[in-house]
């Protein structure tokens, strides 16, 4: 497992925020870091070369989607995900658990695994901890995730407790099934819903397995955003300091800042590309819809100070024209800007921790009910 090390570079003097280097066989991830999502082995409308320009280091792909199309056999035949999609940086695949529990028509959940109907052809698919790991072994990402039971929100204490206990039992099976321990790091996923004692229980059980990294899962499933911070604050201190910590599915400014302050290193979210496809630019905590009338004759860049390809070369008016005409280039340019923006936000936090001014620069996100929430619609 020496192919994966987490080097703690420095820590914030007044919060649990930290700066690290996560070394993987395909390169180093400088944390805290936002990871763009490439569900079907592509970050929608953006080429790998453009992703590099956005300063993306590690990206995600989804096991559930890739299993349905094209299938892990074809990816393996191509030489694995890195070769198939021509991305030579680190890749992480999720386990499919979250998608199975949230997207699919579930037929049954048992100790063995989950049976669901394929949305592609209606066939019954059995996803078990062993199957998820086998698929992820074939896909060949640097980091793979344990198959977990993600309880819905809301759910009863008892139901969440059982899901958490099962997640631990499934983790044991994932570890046994994992065939590529040398070049793939398996991360465990803390469950426990919005119940802080269950979160802590789950974390305590997981760290017994001494894994190369840990994630907090089952958030952003519909619970009020302020609960995410509470969950993260209650859980993160229990996770080992010398391993990377990943908060799954979170990618708004405020939630990332709060999580970084609690000691989280990695984030992923579909927000930058999904918003782009809805003509929305993320600009310093605000969301701008480029279809808005006022952009029609605005010949300035989205963000004058942004060094992304979109802002360096194109105007709001041009991008507004493109998205009004539903031209793909409009979505590409907005995706490039939005991905750059969220990665830059995590890079700026990193720099602030190094310069010992994290609270000074990001403290306004840490205040309860701060107006700096990413949902703010402005301009
Ligand atoms: Zn930009």
C-alpha cells in the first residue's frame, strides 16, 4: 500500500483545517481539493486537456453508470479507465451504492446486497459488495470506494442504525474481495444519517480496518444544509489524521469551507457541470444565469480576474448568445469556468491555511446563518 501516502503539510492554528499531499500511482493531489465528476468516464462537455487547464488533479467516475454502459469489461479491455478516457491523473470511482439507493428501481435490499432493475433494459441486476469491488477493480481507478448502504432522508433512527451496521459488515466483504491492493486504495464510507452518535459509531468501526482513506457519505441527500456541518464536525475528529478524508457529494462554497475547517481534504460535486448545462456561472459565491437579458450586450468576461480559458477569451454576451442558442460550446465554456472557480476556491483555502490566515479570509463562511451561502443569487 506504499503507492498511497498522505503527507500532512501544515495545519491551521485556529481550526482543524489542514493542508496535505495525497500521493497516488497517477500523481499527487494537493488538498484541500475539489474533484470534478466524470460520471460516464467524461466530465460533460470538457476534454481532459481542458480539465488540466482548470487545474483538476483527481477526477471521479461512477461505477453504477459505467457498469450499465459501456460495461467494465470494455473499460478493462481498453486498458482501464485512465487509458479509455485518456486521463493520466488520479481517478476515483464510487461504489455504485449511492446511485443504486437513490436512482434505481430497487427490488430488494438484503444482507447479500441490492437487487434493482436496470434502467437501460429492465434486467435485474444484483449489486453486492463483492460485485462492486470486482467492477471497480476492472475499471482500475486509483481510489475505489466501499459498497455502503445509504439510508434515505428522512429515515428512523433504527433504520439508519441498521444501515450503518450493515455498511461495516459490507466493508469487511469489500476488503476481502479487493484484488488490487497495490495500485488501488479502498476507502471506507462513514454512514449514520443525521444521527451524530451513529455517525461516530460508524467512524469508530471503520477505522478498525486501517484503510488508506475515509469518506463521509450519505450527506446531501435532502437534509437541511446546516446538518452537514454538524455531521462533519462530529465525525472528522475520529478519523485518523494521517489519512485523506473525503466528503462525498458536497461542492458549495459554504459547505466546503465549513468542512475544510473541520479537517476534510477532498470534495466532489456535479454542481459546476450541471449548472453550466443550465446556463449558470458560479462567480465568487453567486450564481448568474447567462440567459438573463442584462448579459446580452455585456462584452466583459464572466470574471475579469479569472484566468480560465472562458474568461480569458470570451465575453458574457457571447456565452449568453451561445446558451440561448443551446450551442454546446456555451456549456463547455461555462463548465470550464465553473470547474476552475470551485477548484480555485479550494486552492485559495489551501493557500490561506499555509499563510495562517484561513479564519481571516474564510471565517465569514463559518458563522451560522452567514449570508455567504452559495445559494445566494446575485448580480
Ligand atoms: Zn473563468
